[in-house]
């Protein structure tokens, strides 16, 4: 008791200075945490970097403040070795755990800002809880290793054991992890989102859910298509919802050779009227592309601002479309052609 009183009396000035500095530091951290809580209240979903920083500041724990303040006070005074050692160990533990919390909130906040955290509105809203667990386990494992190393424990064997265990787990669940990393690739690369209509191979559908392992789509015919994330990203994906200025649609059709020239001259005008009668559609071209065995092949191209794949209109304006046929023309003995169809009967020839 006497030694303690002598130490307090000898180091009174240093203790006062250290206490003032520690109090100032604790005050700054309390103000920063209060500001962070206010930011989080305005942006609870961390959709901005300000919200991410606010979330990090709001997670500053009182234990870390006390440990930091005590470490500062002891560093100013010539404390006994045992007291200094105990204070330093407390600070190392609190600082390592606090750094892990800050890092976790920063990483999760960055992911949340990237994809959002509203279930049903983001590509991986349902996966953020699992991502949080994985990030927390990794960061707190590192914090524990740092603490043990500062306590004088030989962590080489522990790190080697964790490495071997991680490799074994990775090999056993490499399929799951590959799909998980593919899901994270969808988060950051954003080839598509929930609600987008995509096409790959011969499948076209609307994305309903993106999970940790699979992506579920609703096809145009109504059934649900389930595709592994890794296999899906290996395909060439056409995102029909991400069409700049709309979609360009091509429709091929054929007209019979018996179409009158006057009607053929009106094809582009009729096609333009039919296309531009639809909201958001604009004609690009409509012209003959080939003379096939049974039809005059035409190509109709227009831009459609709609992204719905079902919004494709076909119009007919009194023009006969061709079907796969072949017409044979026969010559009469006098050399005149015999038409393969009956000639029209005029009203005056009727009896």
C-alpha cells in the first residue's frame, strides 16, 4: 500500500497529464461514435460511403476506449512492470478485437453498398448473412492469432494447422465454394440483377433469385429454370434488360410471287405504319433480301424501346404471306403459258 501511494505521489503530474490526454481521446471517440450513429440513422442500409463510414464509427466499443485510455495513462507514468504488462495485454486484446469489428463492418458495408441489402431487391441480399459469417470468422481468427502472438504463444503450428484444415475443407467443398465465388462475381461484376430478362444457350427467362449456389429463372413458357452459378457464368449471357436505347428486332417474312408490283412498292410504307403504330417502336428498314424458290424474302428491322421479350408485333395489311410451295408454269402448243390457277371470272361473263 505504501509503495502504491509513493508511486502515485511521485508520478502525480504525469498521471494528470496522461488522464487528460486519455479523457480527450475517449471524448473524441465518443463524439465519433455519436456521429456514426446519426449517420446510420439516416442511411441504415449503407447505400453510400458515408453510411459505411458511419457504421464503422458506430461500432466503436467502450471496452476499447477504456483499454486505450488506460494504456495512455500508464505510458505517461512510470508504472510497475506487472501493471504495465497487464495494461498492455488488455490493450492488445481490445485493439485486436476492435480492429476485427471495424474491418468486418467496412467489408460488409462495401458489399452492401455494391449490391444493396433489401431482400428481394438485390442480387445477393439473401447471401449477405452468410458472407458476414465468413468474413467474421476470418477476421476474428486473425485477431486471435495476433493476440496469442503478442502473449508470447508460438502460433506457427497453429497457423500451419489452420492452413492444412482450410485446404482440406476447400477440397471437400470446392463445388460449393466455386458457386459461392461465382455468386460474389455476380455481385461485383453485375452481369445481371434480379428482375432482368437474360438469354443463354436456348434458354430465355427472368431472374427470380440469385442464391449462394444456384440462380433461378422463370422461362417464357412458365417453368422455373435452375442453373448453378459457376455453369451460368461460363455461358455467353445476353442481358435483354440492359439494352441501350432499346432492342433491335428482326423479323423475316416472304411474299408470294403473285403479289402485284403496286403492293410490293407499298411494303415499306405499310411496314413503317404498322411498326410505328406501336408505342416505342421505330422502323429501321424493310427490304427484299432474296428471291427464294417460293417467295420474295423480306427483312423487317425495327427498334423497340421495350425490354419485354413478348413485345413483338406482326402486322398484315392485305398482303398474302408465302408458304413453302413451288409453282409450275406449263406452255400450250402455241407457246403461250398456261397459268397454274384459274383466270378470274368477270361479272359480264356470268350468265
